[in-house]
C-alpha cells in the first residue's frame, strides 16, 4: 500500500462524505456516476493504513523484552539501551524505579518511545507482529491541498 493510494482513498472518501444527500453527481461511489465497489476497497485501504500507523500495542507499557527487540542494549548490567539518531548522536534509554527514561525524560507507553524516535530521527529496529511478520508502517496524509 503506497502513500499515494492511501491519499487517493482518503480524498475519495472525503468527497463522498461531503456530497449533498440529494445531489450525488459528484459522489465517487454513486452507482450512477462512480464505482460503488471502490468504496469497500477504499474503506479497507484507510483501515489498514490507520492500523499500520497506530499499532495495537500503542498503549502497552514499555518492557525490557520489547526494548530488546527495537533497540540494541548497551549494558546488560544497568539496563541501558543506546539509540542513535540520523546525525549519529546517542540517546540513552534506561530503566528507572517505576518507568523507563530516554535522555532523562520518563516514558511509560510504547507510543511515547515511538514518538520520541520520530521527533529525533531515531530509526528503531523492525518490530515483529504477533504472527512473526515485520509490521509495515505507513503514515496517513490527510492534509487538504
């Protein structure tokens, strides 16, 4: 699924949802003017893109096992993980008393680690889905031109 396909599906769905109920001449899914079956394809495309962007484990707590999958461990004795950003700068993640810390900032949930990595350009190792496949993450671009 390419970002272009997702963007086109979002645009068609937005156009469909903003049509006047009695005037469906611009409705891309109308049986008279468009492709009605395409609506289901677009719904599935948007759904898949959303779930790729928002993993099921988003609100799960950060654990040592999860960190071992996404980042190399720097020192097993002190539970230290080293993350490198695009410029080669190191960011340290360490287990605290009640939570984990990235560069002294507390993180509790996995989405916080992913957000921090995205902001600083840190590439995390591929995560594995429950069935063992590598998850594909696609951003949904919903900006209106």
